[in-house]
C-alpha cells in the first residue's frame, strides 16, 4: 500500500455540461476552491495540477464536485494522479518553480 502522507500531483479538469456562457464561471468556482485550499497548484488552459497529500487532495476533489454540481446539472471531471511509493512528487523535480 502507498504512503498516503506523501505528496502527489493530481491534475483535474472540470467540464460543465451547460450553456456556453456558464462554463467559465463554474470552472472559476473550482479554481477558487483550489486557491483557498493552501495547496501548491498550477492553472493551465486545460487543467489544474495540485500538489499535496493524497487523501487531502481527494477531499478537495469531492468539494469541487459538490460546488460545480450546484451550478450545472451535469459535469465531467477528469483526474490524473502521479504518485510515488517512497517519496514526494514535487513541481521542482519537473523543472517548475512556484
């Protein structure tokens, strides 16, 4: 079993299935939750990558799911996880400084 206290990278893409003029405001609600979480993160055009402990980031994903469903009848959430058994995943090892 992996060590749940090690930092992972989780990339999340929120795709609200709603009217075109409502998509960005709903995505912005998800990004605001990430910004308030205290985790290190990078927002890019297609997804946001978050660095932190596995269980804590999954709890944040649940919050994102709940807040976005309050504003859209249907959403797609795509998640990618990069984890390592014995050590943290960091932005710095990938040549990214935050």
